């Protein structure tokens, strides 16, 4: 018996070896858990976290902190010295780099390390550096020295980038009110401290479950949720559930107004407004948007209002479809409500395009996705992702990969640590962390950037690598967009490296990566079945890409509503009413689904703290990315010429150039709100055309999908295609069905109104199943019936079908 088990285990290992050996080294590495080769490393000394020698122990944070304090004192003395021997911005940037290399690293370890001794030490170091930064931000001598250089010029020659850097440092000072009289300065410090605490309290409570006494609910409602003794517990919106009553009650209970949260939000908004006015700004939004791509709140609202005009009718069409879907489920149901939109969006994707994550995940192993990223970066930039061995003590977890980013002629660009797998106590959100920013060093060499990408993917199993859902693939490409921005920025100064730029520009590289990820030509370069290595069939790719664009207008309308609410909250004060009154007014104006009385969605919207007055940034970044995609990559997504332009004329600047000028120069167009809006509306209309085309070509989708399923059933692991007679006959059936569909369509059109559409033959499938002994038959009346009842091709009520 033991021999049998041993043999089975040996065969499993052998099959897995065969399975992984066919991938490239990069894909094979990411298709299995990191191999640390402990047997070779047990005698090696720990190199320390991120290869920082002091961090071979948590005590090293104490040493790093003291070194930072010592160097900070030297640099602050240099700023004010009459014997300064270099540009003042160079000293300030070295000061910033010194602080950030400890603060950023410590903050990441505080959040990510599983050991409490490390997190405590990191938290102590982070707190100390924060205190130093607060002290420096209120140091009048530093501020005066910098202000004098801006007013009268430095004693060393400067260029436009130096001058911009000086102004950015000065703005950071003035954000703390250093230019104000002492009593107002002190008030700014007090307000900032209060806002920090209020914000933490508000965010912490945004995800709290709602506990309701059973006696306050009907018995029917009580049975819909988890109970605990005499209480009913509602932990979320239940937006995925098929039961309409559950969605409705979850929405009304979970979002019922919380007076404490409302008081916190009201106080945050009031104190932010007070802070802005003390610092010389009309509103908090004016303060937050200074130096941004759109520059002013007035410009943001003009953009949102113009976009709303273009979206309203298009979003209404989406909501009408959802409403029809709801009534098909229950003809007596109420009109579409806010608790319905997420559910029917997901359902529509499954019903119309038959897109289910489990079907697609087999083609998206983590290794194949990483290989796809590598192929994309090689084609666009001449850059490769190379897996590097991780040394003892270098990482905070054993399940971390290290990537070296190298250029074909320039060599090393930087390092990306990939912390991709879920684990107990890990942050739940996908994140990009800068550990060390890039900058030009005094000796002419370049300080290579170091970043961490954090995802929460399932661990690989014995029988398969980690398989990603389509949304996980999007998240991977999005976060890698941030990482490559950090790698490709070649700024002189660390203070503006990579993603250290305006919020409404920082998301452009990451959203642009989503466009690449959702392009069929790019997907074809890496979407392969993890067992057979067969590429994802074209019809699957078409269905997936179309499903991602379904109801794009209504989704964008919702983001517009959130953005407008955020702007109004941070605009003129006092507000026209309570935060809930304002919510109801804004929802009525900017969203196509009505507000529900006695709900307060805004009290669970944590982005109001982290992105106060900046939530619009997603839409602007999306617009800019769309514009870049349409103009330079839509026709050829792997174009090296345009890739190099993107790298050198946009990404390389980081935050060292005005974002508005940077984008305008790259697009070679003046950046106007009309340009931003038109790029989004054009994209929506273009994607809607593709969706309609595919919906009207259900014959192609239906029969190709059927053929693919039969073809997949005939595949035997690691042996290629098995010539299964049943599979052959059904594929042939699908093939003949299409032939009949094409030949009979014109005569059938006279019996029922249908849109003529192009169909695609399945010759490639049939040819792969050559079997002269197999025969197939087809009932042409059945196919004719399928066409007439709309199961093959969508029936149109429009007499003007082309």
C-alpha cells in the first residue's frame, strides 16, 4: 500500500515538473511558491530587510533612526550655512531622501511584518521620523533660507526643474502655515493634529457591522441575516445576493444614519475648511488642488458638469436595461433602486456574455500573467523582469518574490518585491509601496528605486498554480503600472520620483495598464491554459473584453456622483444642510437612481478622509489614460516607438514637471475639459458598438463556446488532443450550424426581423479534429428554429436593422 502511495506521489511530482517546465523561467517561478533553498542558506548571515544591514534584527530600527537624526541635523545646518557649497534644492532633496528612506521603510514594515517585535520597532521609528518632519515643517530658519532663494535666486546656477523643486518644497512648508503669524501657526498645528485623529476614528468605523434588535424588524426580515441572540447582524450590502428583499433590507439597515459618524464627518469638513482659510485659501478644495492637473475646483466642477451632460442619457439606457431585467425576475417588483445596480450588472455580464470567473481563471495562472507583463514591457520599453534570489533575512515573509527590472541597453533600473499571497493579518487591499525613491547621486550614479507590490491572491496548490480571476488580473496590471512608473521615472530629485506627483496624474500609468490588459491582442500574448498551454479561444477573449465594458456609462455616472459630492463637501461653507441633505441633493442631480430616505451612504465612504477633495482624480486619470490609449496605442498596443515616447516624454518625469504641462506636451494638444470629456464619451460609444455587435452575433459566441467546451472535454492532460468521436461530431455540428446560419439567413430574415451580422467559421476547430471515420448529422430545422426564436442571433424590434 505504501508503495502505491509513494508511486502516486512520484507520478504527481513528475507531472508537476512536466507541467511547470514548459513555462519560461519567469512564469515557472510565479507558478509555484518561492523556493528559498534553505539547505544552502542556513549558514549564511542575514542581510537584513531590503538588504539593509542594520535590519538583520528589529533593533536595527533604533540604529537607523539615530543615523537619520544625526544626518538630518547636519543637513539642516547646511541649509542655513553661509558656506553652503551646492544648490539649496540639492540639500533639501537629500534631507527629504534621508527621512523618507527610514520613514517609508518603517511604515511598510509596520503594516506588513508578521512579527510584533518588528512592527513595534518600526512603529517607534516611524513616529520619531514623523515628529522630526513636523518640527522641520515649522522651522522658520529653513523656510526663510528657501524663500530667499526663490525670491532672489540661489548663489549657484539653477534650471527650471530646480526652480520647480524649490517652489514645491516651499509649498510643503506653507501647507503647515509656517508663513503665518505665530498664533495662527499654532492653530494650524492644532487643526492638523485634530484632523488626523478624527480621520482615523471615521475610517475605523466605516466598516463596522450594524447590530439591530430583532424586535425592531419583521420576522421575514429577521430571517434574512445572521442572528446573535436577540440581535440581527448586517455586515454589508449583500449586493451579490439574488433575493431583492435581502438587498433592500441590507442597504437600508447597513446605511442607516449613524449620529456619531455624522458628527465626525461634519467636524472633519468644518476643520478642513477652517484650516484652508487660515492658510489663505477660499476652500479646502482650493488648497488640495493646488499644483494638480486640473488646478482649481472650478475646473473640476466644469469637467464633472460637462461629463454629466454626455453621460446622463447613456447611463439612463443602462439603468433601463437593468430595470427590465429586474421586472423579468418579478413583474410586480419595484423600479430599479440603488441596491440593485451592482447585482444586475454582474448578472448581465453572465447572462449576455456567459462570463464566469471559474471558466477564465484556468487561462490566467499567475506565471502566465507575469510573463504577459514581461512581454508587454519588452515590446514597449525594451525592459525585462528577471527573478532574483532572495537572501536570508531580506524579506518579511517567505512567500515573496524579488524582481530585477533591467533595460536591454541601460541595465538595472530598480527592484520590485512581489508580496502577492494572502496570509493571516495581512492588509486586505492591493497596494504599491515606495521603499526607496530613485535619484541622481553626487557621484553621478543613480539610486535605484525599490518598491513593493502587495496583492491578496490565493496560494498555489499541489495540483495547480495560483489562478487569477479576470478582476485579479486587472488588479495585477494596475498595480504593476504604479511599479513601472517608479522604475521608469529618472528624476534628478527623490522628492518627485515616480508616483510622487499630483494625485490626478498618479493614476494615469496604472489605469493605462488596464487598457493593455483588456486588449485582445495583448491578452493573446499570455492567456494560456495552465494545463494544456493552449491559448484562450478568440470567442472567450471577445466575451471577456465585452463584459468588462458593459454598463460603462452607468458606472462612470456613479463615479461622477461620488466626485461631485466630495467637491461640494469640501467647497464653500457652511453647507446647505446636513451631510445627508447634501448627499440627497447631489444624488438627485448627478445620479440616475433616486436617494433612499433614512440612509447615509457617505458615512461609510472612507475615501472622504484619504482623498478629501481629490476623489475626482480617478475620472480625470481615466480620461487622460483613455486619450493616450486612443491616440497612440489603440491601433498597435505593442508599438515600441510609442512605448519609448511614453517612457521618455511622460513617465520619466515623475512629479518634476507641472502635470498639466506634462500631459499637454505629450498629447501635443491643449488640455481642456472638452478634450477630457470627449475621450471618455468616445470610448463609451466605441465600446457600446462592440458590445452591440457581439450581442447581435450570438450565433458566433454560442456555437464557438459550445465547440470550445467539447474540445476542452476531449483533451487529456499532457497528451494533447484526444480524437473523441462525440467531441468531433458536436464540433462539426457547430461548424455546420454556422454554415447553415450564413446560407439561410437571407431567407429567414423575411420571416422575422433580425440584424444581419457577420459570422465566423469554425474551420480551425474542425481541422484540428480530422477524422475521416467520424460522421455528423445536423437538423437544419433545429438550427432554423434557433435563429427564429432568438437563441442564436438576437431578435431586433427595430425595423431599420442594417
